[in-house]
C-alpha cells in the first residue's frame, strides 16, 4: 500500500478511536442508487457523528434539522469515516451484508428482483438507526439515458480551477451556488422525453459534498438522478485519485450495465469533458445518442484555464452540439429530432 494511504489509515484510526470515546455514533448517509429489474447499485457512506440529545421540543428539533441542512461543505469533512464497517441492506425482506471501504463508502451491486420505477431500501449498521436510500430501477426496453457533468455545466462556478474544488467543498452551501441558465429545463425535457430514462450526474467532486449537491439540484428543479462522485485522498498506489479516470470508469461501467441504452452526454468545454466523451464515443459508438457541450463565456474560460482543443462534430448517428446555455442547446437538439 502507498505510504500516503498508510498515513491516511493511521489518521482515520486515531480519529475514530477518539470520536468513539467522546460518544459519537455511526450514521449512514444514503445516496441515490440505480439498477435494473435484476440488480441494484447501492451507494452510501458511514460516518461517526454526535448523537441526538434526548428529549427536546419539536421546534428545537426542527431548528436543528434546518441547521444541519445548511451545513457548509467544510463541516462534512470534519466528520469521521468509519473504516471497513459492515452495512446491512434490506431489499424485499432480504438482507445483504457488505463492507464499506477505507473511507467509509459503500458502492456495491446486489441481486434483487424489483419492478421498474422508484423504490426505497433500508440501510443500517452496528446500532445505528435505519435510513432510507432511494433507488431508481430502469424499465426493460428503455433506450435513452442522460449523463451530465456538474461544475460549469449545471452550475456556474466562475472560479480558477485550482481553487474550485476547495471553494465548493469547504465554503459554499447550496444557497450560494448559481444554476446554469436554461440547463434545468433542458435536463427535465430530456428526462421526460423517454419515460423511465435514467438520469446520472457524473462529477469529480467528493462524496462529502453529495448532500449539498442533492439539495442544490432539488432547489433549482433539476430532475432527480443518481450522483456518481469520488473519494478524495490517496489510493493504494498513488497520492491522489484521478478525477478523469473516475469519469472514464463510470462511463464504461454504465455502457456495460445498460448495453441497450444510448446516452446523451452533457458537459462543458473547460478542459476535459470533450476529450473524455470523444474517447467514450470511439470505444462505445453504439452507446452515444448525442453530446451536448456548454461553451463557457470568455471570463469563465480564463478562470477554467482555457478552452479544450478537442471540439468534435460527431457522426450522423451521434451528433455533437454546442451552446452557451441550456436554451441554445435545447434548440439544437430539437432541430436534430433528439428533443
């Protein structure tokens, strides 16, 4: 194991022991998952947090809930992940036990016979209270899906790239984030065009900010979908995880999990999305219905470190469109008969 990973494990172990001595208890943070009628992908994270105080009025509890909902990202990074804990998944009366990874993250697939549509499954660990996790089961025969980037695609960041991750993670809450004009309407129209189409938000952001991103998407009327984020920090063989590899791996995984689905890929021209989508289109040409790229403004492009040099025109079967906002992109997709 890489030296940095060993150091991180040592720090996590010390922090976990200290938190447990202070009476902190494990809680599960559930994330939206997806699947087919035969399997589901379940995503969650296990953290140690202060237990709720016994008693208290309904008003006090409501204030606490409102306070917790507005926690800025930096607070989520002070919570202690539980290393290699067992999480019990309850689906249709059956229990499945899985192990969280070094960062407390569960990303697993279990066999389950489920009807298409939205479901709720139960998760619990140790003596924690059970929590509900939403799952979307893609109907058989669906041939269209949407995969969207987050930063500079569904939200305007307007920050230098070296500061972007730190600012979004440690400072901003969802009330201060700015949605990209017209993008929520575009994604909602795309999602409603084909009933049962899966909606995936694929980002290089950390799992710690998933609750904040979920609230941002809901507040700004983006369609419900699964968040596929990553876990920052060292791996077994390198100092930091690669966000680009994270995107590539999940695109390939989705293409193999849903071989009959043709995806509409949405991103921006601020460095990497065009190159990643071009590679994916070359490797899985039958899995791409169209690519829509949001063009950054000149100021946004400067802050993003310039524009990508990978502009592509696609093929008649999987065209590429470009536009500064969701409205312009929607017009182009409509002209192509995709929307």
